[in-house]
């Protein structure tokens, strides 16, 4: 897969003065959706903050290109040993996480 866009983003965590840091990679469309991979760059677990992270990605990246994260993307969280698929159920706050 070819990376179209790569950016580092901050997101809020449970500790206000310690934001989370992630690397976001957006790839060419696969199976009718835009694959987005998230990898943590600190000790925080992004899976705990998916709603916040998805909201930031929507507002800061996808709104500019008229893409809806819920219906037009496939979001993944990648850590050292595993890959997790985020499945949205019609909203950013309603989702499930499946280990692949």
C-alpha cells in the first residue's frame, strides 16, 4: 500500500498536561474505503481514546477533503505486535474494536 499522507497528532488523555502523541498514515483507497493507520508514539494506549482521536482526524484532516471517517474510512490501531480494526456504528462515540 502506498502512503498518501503522514502526520503526527496530539490528542487529549486522562492527564491534561500529558497529551498523547500518535503517528497517522493515510493510504490509497482499498475496497472502497480510505485506510488510516494509527500508531502511538508514547506510553498512552490510543485504543482508550478512539472517540477523541477520530474526532481530531475528522476535523483536522478529513473535513478538508470531504471524507467522513465513519462511512468512508477504515481505521486501524497498530502496536508492536498487533493490529486492531475500529468499526464505527454510525457515530464517533459508538464503535467496536476487533483484533486482527
